[in-house]
C-alpha cells in the first residue's frame, strides 16, 4: 500500500486517479459509467470544481480544484452534515472515501462480490502550474488511445472531451476550460496536435 500520500488542501488543483484493486475492472457494465458520475456528483462535486475526467475499464482520471474552506463548510451546513472531524483535509478525503464506498457497495450487490473494489488510498498529484494544467487535460482525454481502447481518443465516450465541445448540460467547468485554450476551435486544435509533454515524469502514473 502506498503511504506517502499528501493530504488534500483547499483551493488547490489536483490530478485524482485510482484503479480497481489488483487492477480489477471497476466498470463491469455500460451503465456503471453513468452511475459512477452520479455518485461522484452526489458525494464529491459539492466540495470541488471538476474540469475534466476519463473513465476506463479498470481505472479513472479526474482534474479538479478543491473549494475554499468557507465554501466547503457552507456546503456541509446546506447538506445538514456534521463531519466526524473538523480537519478540512479529512473532510475532503472523506468525501472521496464515501463516494468510493457507495459505488463499491452498489457494484458488489449487483455482481455478487464482496470486499474492496478500489485500491487504497486513492492517488492525487498537485497540479502546480499553468502548463501542467493544460497538458493534464490533454493527457486525461488521450488516455483511452494510450491504452489501446480506441484508435482515436475522440471516439471514446466516457471522457469529458465531448462534454466540453457540445452544447448539452454539464457539471464541468466547460466555459472556463474552453476560455483557457482561447476558444472551442483552439481547444480542439490543441488536442489534435502532437504535443510533446514537458516534465514527462509527472505523467508516469504508478500503482504500488
């Protein structure tokens, strides 16, 4: 088990990722992908801003920014929740833990399995500069192509790429992401180009 996990801090950008325990499939049916996002919206979205995501067969990636302490505590009041601990890092981590637990319990019940579904603890990397943020969005969206699920990442249904460029409702920060790249056209152009990843070591995702 990986033990050197940094506590989540408020108002920070993070690449959040995790996989099924021992690489087990976490999305066992097509309907599980949307259910995962529903549970994420229920347990995690009140406390973070979400910019991009990608859900693959046995792992997932998220790019988020944690809310301020004031926003988090106000949201807890609105939800009528009193956390077991006052530490804000614990509150943030517990939101993710509750999300994973709820999703896992539903999958276990549906597929007659027991025990943990996800590796523990879930992984997080602090996204600490603008270039890293830009490249992370591309990295997340191109993950299905990298792993051979599709020949072209634009064909993959379970990422935020199409949510960014289409007009339907979304809980993502679509306008902020498109503005970050300059426009929808520039966003698409950036994804289609062969960009050389700077600081490539940051993108070497390891599961211990």
